[in-house]
């Protein structure tokens, strides 16, 4: 495995889940695999779970870790070709990438959507430049359109807690005061469709996800109908993906508080577990009583970020 962005990069998901269970039983089983290897984790945006879990995963595998926060202590980087660099950006990504890659064996990159251009965001320019010019295995620690480490952790969590062989998993849009990227919902949908679950997603009109992640699947616009009989409820906000409304890409089309996941919504389910990737806006995305309930999986889900990252780094190391 030379890159990690999509479920297809891992191959057989059942095998990956078995590997995750093995690693969770003994997190240090492969601690010699990364001996004298270095992981470079590059953050263009803020992080808590991704930074800590990926760094811990690399240490589990015996690796050295270098963390670079582009916004703290690094030169400001220009990312586009053809730009006259007469502003505040001192270095171009095309020089920075081969320099960075000379110090490491694996590269993780975290960068968000800018919402300046749908074409630019969905083209994943920054991540693609690392893949093209680094000469090293590259994995996404979230990008403009995907967050595969989160989605794999979500799948591991569902596998650990499912009560039926093929549970109903519902991802519901929920309100938020700011415009958020589609990376988490894109990846969650893509991974659920690749897994052996009954997947449904629900959102207001205008929030339809890109077909490259959901295929020809259409959302259920009636949230209550979608939640009926659910075994897992995954709440997440995302801004307009611009699929049916290109001019509205990245905009907040609704702040309808009736979409917040509360006890009334959860009562429609099959005593469902509640999931969210964190950080979460309480009493906008989810009510206090739901996130604090015994059926809330947000902490075990976050803990599984270490496991998903260990699986991915192990696979990347094995490709060296």
C-alpha cells in the first residue's frame, strides 16, 4: 500500500477489521516493524485526535515521529504553480515536499477544504502534490474531501458493538453555526457502502453528497423515516457540497434545529448507539442527554483512532 485515502486502498475490509482486532489485543505486536523508520506528520490545520492517535500509532510500531505544524514555526507555503511570489509566502510546496521527504519514510498530510473553489477542493491539489513529488508512501490525516483514518475507526467501532450481523447505520446531517467540510461524511458514506451494513444517510435538500463517494445513492430527506429501526446513528454537519447547487458550494443552507439528535430522535431507533467524530457542538449537533447516555460511543470511537492508524501505518511500512 503506497497511499491511503479510500477503502479500496486497504483491500478486503474484513481482513482489515481482523487485523484491527489483533492489534487492539496487542498494540505492540509489530513494534519492530518501524525500527529506524520515521513518520513525518504534516498539519496544515488544527488537530487533536488525529495528531495524538497517529503519533501514538507510529510509536506502537517502533517509529520515530516528526510533527510539523505548517502554521507554527514553518515558512508560509505557496501551493499553486504560476504564482508570482511577492507576498507573504516564502517557500513553494514544490521545493518543500522533496526536502521534507528526504527526512522520513512515510508522510501523513492534514489539510482542509478552503471553500474558495469546489474544483480546487475536490481536486485535492495539496495532497496530490505530496503523492506525486515526495517519492514516499502518503496517507491522508484528513483532506478537503476525505478522512479515512476516522472512517476506519468508525467501522472498527461498529464492528465491536453491532448486535446483528448486518446493522442499520444511519448518518444524519445536524445543524452547526459554521460551514464545515464534507470530508467526514464523504468518507463515512464511502466506507459504510463498502462494508457489510445497511447504510442510509439523511439531510435537508441541497446537502446531497458527491456521487464519487455515494455512487447513485440518494439521501432520505425525512429524518424520522431514516432513523426508524437504526442500530447506529452517526450525527455530522457538513456544508453544501454543491452537487445540486454548484453556486452554493461551501455555504450553510440551513440551521434547522429540528435536525439536532435528541432523545425524541433516538426513540425512533432500535435503541441505537450514538456516534460522532468529535469535536462536537453540544445542543446543536446532539443534546446533552444523548451524548452522555450509556449508548454513546464517542469516546470508544475516538480511542479506536489509535487502532485505525496503527493498521494503516503497518500496511504502509510493509510496502517499503
